C-alpha cells in the first residue's frame, strides 16, 4: 500500500490540487516542486529508471508542465537542471492562469551520490571563490536562459534553483537584470558565504558586530576604490526583486536575514550612507580588487522579497532541504527590501 507520505515524496504537495497562479504561496510550492523534479531527473538517470519506472514526471505533470529540455553538464553528463513549458488543458484555462509562467528554468543543488558529487563539489568551490560564472555548467545554463528570453521575452520566463542551483539562478538573474530584463526568480536556500553571525543569541552583540563590519567594509571601499566610487552594477540591479527563501536554522543561507535587516538598522542610527556602501561591497572582493582581480560576490543584492521560514527544524538536512518549501504549515514572514 502507498502511504500519503510516499505519494507526497513522489509528487510534491498533495494538498495543492488546484493552483491559483495569483497566490504567492502556490507559486512558491510549484517552483520548489519543479526544482525537485530536476533532482529526481538526475536520480532517475543514475538508477537507469526509464519509462514507467521513472519517478520524476509527477513533479511537473501534476501542475501541467512538461520538460522540453534537460540541462546536462558537459563534464560528468549529470542532469543539473531542466526547462519546463506550461501546458494547461484548454478546459481549465481561466483567469487563475493569467500569472502562470510560460517557461520555468530550474537548477538543482549538490547531489551527494558518487556519480555526480565530485563535479558538484567542484562547482561549490567555484562558487566560494566567486568563479561560478567561469564554469562550463553555468555557460550552458546561461545560454538556456538567453535563448528563451530572446525567443519569448523575459516576462514569460521564470528561473528557480536550490542551494548551488539557487546560486546559478541568482547569477543568471543578475546578468539579465544588468541588461534591463528582470526575470521572476525563486531562490531556495541561496548560499551566502559568511561567518554564522545569526547563531549569536545576544541581539546587542550581533548588532555590534554588524555595525563594526559595515564601518570596516565601507572604510576599505574608500581606501581601495576612492571616495567617489559608485557601484554601477548595484544600481543596474536595483529594480530586480528576486524571491529569496531562507531558513533561520540554515547557516548556508541565513546570513541574508542580517544582510537586509542591517541595512535598515544603519539608516535608523544615522549611518545609512555607510550601510549602503558596505552592502555594495564585500571584504573578499575588495581584497582581490586591490590586487587587480575583479570579483563580485553573488550575495550582493540591492533588492529582494525575502521570505524567512521560522518553523523549528529537527536537523540541518531539514533546514536546508528543498522539501520544506511546498509544505502547507510553515511559519513564514516575508519582507520586501527595495534599494533606493
């Protein structure tokens, strides 16, 4: 007998029997399920599950999507993403479909199986070194995004990713935004390389560390780039508002909470200019810049719709997992941060 949990694991949110595309919670659940579809596609490949034995199709078919392309890494030939096309039945087309995407491009995160883990970890290291944009996997991903946008317009394309895949979606979204084409983006547990300050319980200590860090970063920016420096890249990105989904208990992404909250706090204490200068730069990028090496950390985002999951997580795997984002009983708080 198949239990409800078995069905849930095979096909995503069983509670979502009808999608209201005007509902942000439904959009989040579907986007997360489509990302999970990319994970299961790779697992099917590794286990040679084909035809009726394949486990991936329910993750998109239940939402009236079809896979029109699998994104395959040119090094280990693993499936790292997919391009979906929305294909609703004529009988169910109505006003609820007006905000449905025509295409969704998704990227999975690291898979800890021997068939793909080596390449995935290599990509993780490229991300940490701000070198993800130089990898062949990202080139394949970016070409897929550009081709769809060129053919159908950026208004008809969503991007989504989890963990390493969220980093790839962020980079793709940034590249398009710099060209004036803002994609709707769903970034689940996007990695933010930083000390785990969110773990500090004392709010005053945590705030003090952030304020000191901002002044240090702002001071280094002035020293390295000069007093009249302005980040043209940051200004170009300001109108792009990606949807970030982070878990408070996940050290890989939780620093985004402080990143955006602190900028507002700096304004409140009369140090808004320092906060703005610090939020546009990172110490690592400044260090590399002082040696003539250009670098731009992915976490430097002017604007975002930040959703924080405060639901207690039993362990790190749960806090960082994609599965949490299609659950119907989450403690979520969403705040839109706009840069001006």
